C-alpha cells in the first residue's frame, strides 16, 4: 500500500499535525506532483517521505522520476527540509550522494514515520471489503519462480484491486529499509524486530544417479562417502559441505564431504548430480519427480540427519498485519500445502533420515 503524503495551502507545521493525507485514493507520486502543480505547500512529513525516496533510490533524479516531478523540485524540497531541521542531510558532489551523521539519524525517524502512516492505513484497510494497494515481496530465486509466482497469480485473481512487486534475490535483504511487506526466509532467523511465521519444513536428501552408484557402489554408512566426489551448494560465505548426523544419544555430528564441485544455484547442483559426475545433498524443494522415476536415488536414508532451518514468512514488526499481507500469506500456504508439495512427490520421505526426531535441539 502506497503512502499518500499530505499537502496544504498554509505554512508547514509539525509532523504530528500534518501526517493525515488531504486526499485519499491516489498514489503518493501522483499526489505529490499534484500538490506541486497546484502550488500547495508541502509539509514536513511529506518532505521526510521524499527524503526516504532519495535515500532508497540513492539519487535525486530517480526520486524525481518516481514522484513524477522535476529533479529541481526534489532538490528544493530537500533543501527546505534541511532549513527546517537546521542540519545538512546529505554530502553532495557531482558523482556521489552520501548521508551525513545527522542524515542517518533522521533516516531512522523517517522510517518510523512511514511505518506509522502505513499502520494507520492498515487499520483502516482492515475494515474494507478486501486487500488493496501494492504488496512488495522479496524471495529466494528458485522458491520465488516456483511457488511465489503461483501464489501471486492466485492472489491477483482473487483480489483485483491489488498490485504486486516481487524481488527475487539470493541474499538477505533489509526488509524495513527496502519497504517490503513480506519476505521469504530459508535461513536462520536473527532479527528479533521482525515477525516470523513458519511456512514449511526445509529438509534435504543425499542423492546420486544410478550411473554414479554403478561406478562407486551403494554407500552403507556416512564414512563410505569419504573420498567420493560431492557437489555442494555454496554462496556468500555459506557452504553446505557437511552432513549433520544425529547420533543415537541425540548429539549432532558433522561429517565433511569431499567437495569437488561448488555451485551457488540449486538447479546447476541438481544437474551435476543427475549427470553421474557427483553425488550431493539436495533440498527437497529443488526436486520434481526424479526420485519417483528413479532418475535419482536417495542414499543413507536410515541415517538420522538434522533438517535445515524451516522456511518462514517474515514481516516488519507491526501491531496490525495488513490485510494484503495476510491474504497473500494464505495464498502462498495454499500453494505450498501441508505437508509441502515437494515432500509429497517423494515416496516415503517422512520416514527418511529420522526427520521428526530431536537432534541436539
């Protein structure tokens, strides 16, 4: 949901007295340009939201394009904000734009202002017939292409008064700073300021092709994997090159793999395993019918392993969860299923690797 800044025909006052929009139902860029066109005064709250646009786009010109006004208008409004606050927000040069120390602190206050305005709209939206406005989502690439895309189609069919922006990125993004309504996380959760809802288990298999097994034999124990060529997932300092085995006492043991191939893409990893060049540890999410058809064979299925962190839906910390976010979350859960569809495609998966048992917390 976009923020609608306020504009007035009188002098700007304090933020608290001017955060209410003077016209409902328009996108903020259109509304801001309307205020300028009519000669109305732009208040401090609106300038702070404009300041956020400049910070997030890292450019006066891009912020102006977003607001559909001339660059000079943006520059003038930021200068007026600096005059009102009696501080410099940016260090400017012909080639760079950087926040001052004061600018970084004001940026945090501006983010909170935007959140208050969004929460106000969300409270009102809860009384509407259905979700409205723009829903901004970030997701890992493969999961986004496969499952988020399906959920987006379902969501937009059910709620035609909505718009969706999806960013597929295989690195952690700043949910608050990026203005996201929802993020899909497939790693350990660290930020306690965010709200997380479990979506599905994230479990994996050790797989090899029939050709690989014919060449090297069927391993009986984790130690049998020693010296065999493995393909592993590796990205941005993270590498999945150890099997986390649960001993009979429930203690986790880590067994290193002989990583002959390291890749940062699940599809490339799967292709290498199918080729017979390597065996590998594969997320069940990346599989289709390879186990069912016999194209890949699970290895060491009687060895208890610790699962990967669950997949979570992560939201900005707000008292009121927007209706658009709640409804999309429901659509995504419907697409993913319970248990998740990727596990349903693997015969007997629930009994493999001792999943469901505790392993060292």
